[in-house]
C-alpha cells in the first residue's frame, strides 16, 4: 500500500517514536503481555522498569581510527572499595577508569549488553547484569578483564546485583516468582532464595553497611527495608502521586537512605536526611557512598563526586575509545519544503476491518481510515503520536495507542460518532500493539518501560 496525500513535504518522514519508557533505563524491557477488559479504566498488571544501557556522545576520530567519547547518557558508576577505580556502564560495555579521571579501559565486548556494575568488598571482582542470553543474568569479571563468569541462568530476569558487605552473597531482583522480588545468591553454594517477594514489583536492592538489612523499591512509589535474618520489613520512604522513586542506597551512618527522585522536569538525589543534589540532571542510579561520606553519582553526561554536607561537586573526566563502522552509500537529496503531492513514507501498523472493506494504518503522525479503492482519510489531525490501530470484531470501534496524556495509553474511537474513550492510565510505562479479543470484551497489549524521565 503506497497512498498519496496532499501534505507539506516536511511531513513526509515518520516522526520519532515517543520514548516508551520509565525512569530507570534507556532501553525497552522485554514486553509483558497484558489483557485489559475493554470497558475497564485501569491496567490489570503493572509494568516493571528496566535498567539502563546508556548512549554516548561521539567525539573526533583519533589516529587509530577510533572515536573518543567523554560524555554518556544514563549510565551507572561504582567506585572500587579502595576508592582508586571507578566502574561504569556505557553503550552496553563495562569500563573502568582511575578515580582521578583519564582514559577508560574496556572490559567487555558489545555482546554482553552490560548494566549496573558493583564491586566485591575486596575489589577483586565486578558483578553486573547482562542481556547476552536474551534475558538478564548476573555475570562477574576481574577488574583486568579476565575471568568473566556467568553466575545465573534460566528463563527469568536476574538484575541489579549488589554484593553484601562481607562479599559472600549478592542481592538482586528477579521475576522468578511471577513479579519482581528481591533474591539473594550465596556465592559459596550457588543457591538462591527470595528474601522479599509479593504481588507488587520489588527491585533495586541496596545493602546496609553492616549487611543486616536490604532496602529496595516497591512499584516506583516507596522504599521498603527488609531484615535479612528474619524477613521482617518496614517502609522507610513513600512519595506522593506524581513522583517516582528509584535506586536507594544507605548513607554511611546505616540509618538514612539516599534515593533518586523524579518529578516533572526534575531529577534529584534526595535522602531521608535531606536533599543531596538538586539543580542537575541526575541519572537514576545508586549514589555510592564511602565510609568518610564521599559519594559518586552520574549527572548530565558526567561522573560526579561530592561529600555529605558539601554543596561543592567535582567531575571525574574520562575518555573512552570506540570503533564505529560507517556505512557507505549514496545519500538521497531531500527537499522538505517543496510544494506538491508526494508518496507517503513510513506507512505502518495496517489493520483490516472484519468485513474486509476498510483498512486502518499509521502514517504522517496520524491514523488513516481507507475504504478499499478510495482515498485514505486522517482521523485526528493533532500533534500527538498515534499507532497500532485495530478494529473491534463488529467493526464499529477502532482501538489505538496515543501519547496525548504524556505516555502511550490505549484509546478507543467510536467510528460512527467520532468519540474517543480512554482505557488505560499508564504513567511510567507505555502501551503498544493493541489487539481485540474475538468476543470484543478484552484487549491484549504490550507494556514497555525504561528510564527516560516521563
């Protein structure tokens, strides 16, 4: 199908897809399939935010043909126990650099798709999550890049690993129980077990300095603390509606907890003792504290460091060498402001009506309805992104997704009256790929999340 329409030439390219993501990463999660009652007003299953795999800003090629970068987007940083080295994840690669800055050294290949590094207490090992197998698993590597070892396997996600202060265990989050919960891996025996797991999504663990407790996030809305020995848990922090909380870490006093707080237009590092970092674009990852109150975090593309009680921040400069293969091809000359009628580029998501007479599809940032053999007609004409139309079994309604509320939610249009009805109320995840059930009573869809700062 290659429809034509009288549109300005600068509308002919498909607009950027909105970021279907939440505050903990820049890559989509594997989709979770959800079923929604067609008349319901809320999602029946919550989506889980995904850990980040960042991008980097490219610099100029060096004499060896590499491109050097000195800025990253949405990356986590972890200092070694002796404070001499920093590990960070950028472009899905694990890097180490001197804590005083300099040239970063690559430890892993692109295939490992690394995120969330953490050092063992003796500094001999770095653990991280990897998407190499198509699910998240935990891996370990020595700081010199040798001895890479897979720690977990299986069809479930194992993410956000954190060494216990004694180095004998690793806390992590996993969806083995059907929803994400906090699990612990015993390194001596290889055995694992759930420490905190309910129907809610629980993730992003952080050990207390004495190893007796683990703090973690519950469904983006609060931080709970569980006693490792007894399993008893309490709520330490709760945020009001409209705020999202992530990535707790204990302050050196073992009582106060730092965390990332996302509000509209603001990404801050807060704590139960007061705000730590504001006025910066703080990335949603753990702040890492040393016993003397110094801490590292990532912000505005850089590795930053401060001390508790000080408003002064330092920057750890780094460069990382990347090899980029540039495709060689003949570039098409495009004139975007030329008047006239042109073939539409980027038609997608076609759906045929039950009686076979109509086709709905996405193009030019709108959803079109086309009777077979006739000219397609746009249904909306607004600036919001829309996609994935699907006819109801009786052909009277059209389900679709739109970000008119800030995130991608499911809407249904009555094709006779033109009235739209909203079905989902997602705030930190995105609905995609809607499909009606044969009875017309349910709609199935996918949810995807990542850390993009809705």
